């Protein structure tokens, strides 16, 4: 018996909800294992290439790659974290001075409107500063605890990725055994395509994060904005959040620059706007092409939904998970099928738009 597509969609949604409720206590652990498997999948082509040419055991190659990853991470932590902690500490200590300067600037701008001036005084009063400072200190304390948890999770991810890289065949064959023999080849192709998307996305994302971070740090330094390194790292990390990430990363340096002088805040805004334009029109087409071809609204919803459900871990895992799901879906339901073509025609008719040509987005 073949069910209508809408019934099948509801069935898949219902099964997903039941699985979420059943496995909710283990979701964090499952996500950590998923990240470890992604790391192993990214390093697998490198290990295979070295194994074929150097004729070394996969175990030795896997350990070597793990040491390279750990060494690179440790170097970044040893050389970069002290600078960031120093700037973060200085930023916290400078909040009262920044507040006083911002109050002077805002009151100067609000002198023409007494009501606005009084409102500004209330919002920027000492009680407000104490409240904001207390919230910031609480956030710093929570961040310290989160750092310990991240270190423990990183160790678990590296161990699982190492074992997965040494013996990948049992894992893949076990996955394929879940499907009927007639569909295993298609599932294998879809998983391979999904992992290829993830590799391209991770590589492109790392390039974009590094380029944005370096550009922002250099630009803020030239503009004389303090804590440029801290804001550069923030801008690079928030690149993983589509659409909202660049906006959120621009707010702290704009606030600090505004406390110096309003015109400098405008220059900071122009810097972030320029970086965003270069990224959208140069970096994304060059380094992200073929990685994730999804509608921006769907990307944003996926990231925010995963972040709401699973916190920061969900934000970082959202797009790789979407890439794998997209590849599996496209392999099982090719976009060139008659139903997909008819659905595009119906959508174009409903929106009174021309029917898109094959391979062209609507």
C-alpha cells in the first residue's frame, strides 16, 4: 500500500518528534558522537591518500593526523587565548568609563529633546550599569564553566574520531545493513555525497571565518578601536551563524567605538557592511560553491531551531547535519522527477512567476 506524500511527510514528522522525546536525555552525547564522525569523515580522504602512497598502517596515520589537529589547537590556545583573556578582562574593567563616555555623547545628542535626555539618564544610570556589569560577570563565570565542558567534549570527540578513522568499514557497513539490499547502493551514494558536502562546507567555512576575522581585526586596529583581536575572533566565530552572525558580531565594536566618538561607530558599521558584501559576492561563490545549496530562510531557520533546542552545540552542528540530510533526500528524491517539476510549475503559477529553467533556483 502506497500512502500519499502528505501522509508520508506527517509520518516522518511524527517519528522525528517521538525519537526526539525518547532520546532527549542522550541528545548531547549523540551530537558529540556525530561531530566525531564528521571529523573522521573529513580526515578520511587524507588518511586514505597517505595510506596508498606512504604504505603506512591506518592506525599510525590516524594517530598522526590526530596529533596534528591537537597540536594546531594547542598552539592556538597557548598563543591566542591569553591575548583574548587579557582584552576581555580590560573590556570588563572599562565598562564604567565606556558608560560615562556614552552617556556624555547621548546626552549631548539629546539636548534638543528634554524628554529623550531624561530617558537617556534613566537608562544609563548607575543602577543600570551595575545591572549590566553583574550580568556580564555572571556570563563570564558561566563561560568559564562552559570552557571546562568544551575541553572534556573535545577529548571525547578526538578519541571517537580516532577509532572511527582507524576502522571505518564496520561503521559504514552497519549503517547500510539498516536498509534493504536493493537500496543500499543508493544510500551509500547519498551518504558519500552528504559527507562530500560537509567537507566542502567545513573547508569553505574555515576560509571564510579566517578571512573575516583577519579583515575585521586589521580594520578595527586601523580605526583605533580597542580590543580589536577580541572582536576579530568574535566576528570569525559568528560567521557560522548565517545572516544574523555578522550583525551580532558588529554590535560590540560599534558600541565601544560609539563611546569614543559617534563617527567612529559609523566607520565600524561601514567596515562590517563592506566585509559582508565581499563575503557574499566573492568568498561564498569561490569557496562555498557546491557545499550547501539551500534557501537562506531554510538555513537561518535550521540554525536558530537547532540553537533553541540544543544551545551552542546545536548552532555548530546545524548546517553539517542539514548538508547530510539534503544529500540523502536528493538521492532518494531526485529534483528532476516528474512530481518535482510539476510542483515547481504549480508554485510558479501560484506566485505568478516564470517557471525556472532546469538547475535555476526560483
